[in-house]
C-alpha cells in the first residue's frame, strides 16, 4: 500500500515537466491523499455452548493512499468524473468481553471505484459529491490464530477541490462507507464459536493533491 502512495507522490514531483497545461477539471489526473479515518465495527459470535457474544468499538487512525481519475466539463459549470483509489490505515480495533477473551480487528487495504458530480463555484474551484463501490480487507486475530476476509460496500461523500497552479490542485473531502454484515468463514479454530460476523462502517476526512494532464 505504501508503495502505491510513494509512486503517486513521485509522479506529482516528476511529471510536471512533461505534462501539458490542463484546462481545470477537464482531463486525467493522478494524486496522493492522507488524513483521519475512524472505523467502527461490531463483532457478533454464536458460541458453541448456545450463547452469543457481542463486541463493539471504534478507533481512529491515519489513512493514506493514492488516486487516479478523469474529469469532463459537460457545461461551463458542471463537471462529471470517475476515480479509482487505494488506501490503507494505521492501527486496529480491540474487542474485549471483560473476562479474558480479546480479539483484534485490523483494517487492510481499501479499493474504491467512484463517480463524482461537481459545480464550479469559481473558474478554479469545484464543490462536488461522490459515490460508488468500495472493498475493504480486514483480519481478526486472537493472539494465536487469525482469519481474514474482503468485504464490498458503498461509499458516499462531499468535497471541495481548488487549482493551485495550471496543473496542480488541492482538495479536502469527507466520506462515509458502509460494508454491511460479513460472515467470517472457518472461524472455529480462531474462537470457540460456530459463527462470527462483523458489521463495519467508516468515517474519513482526507486532504489530497492532484496532478492534472
């Protein structure tokens, strides 16, 4: 994940000498992003003795990643675009039932494919909304064994992007992501449970830089 971010950052530094002067919000772009991310999970266990257990927590972390996309100015003030991004996050979430059973849920990479629609509040400033598909990877660990899975869902957000030069823009963005309820397969060796499921939501605020072509 960090390699993708470093590659995108290198592009921001190296490519301006060969990129054409782009019309604002009308063409391809590549960029980097970073910021705050809060993951909220609820873990449900159906135990082998017939009882059930519920755990929940939310944790903050630093999110980082990169993006690439394409914008089209469909009218003098309306912009439509598509974007693909990949992000990672530091930290993990701990679930503890208070009697010695503890589990840790770690967030892995997240892949996003979204569309956005924006309104030019100035020739160089775009206010926009975003929405689309997201896929997150997570791993649950009890200190001895681990199980992992990928989970698809939706993401939606709002943001503002401002051109700083003819080719470089900065943006700030808020996104909410929902991954629904996901069963973790083959969890019997991980916990004393017949079934385990995770409900997973996310809030994120990020800032980014884009290089436009």
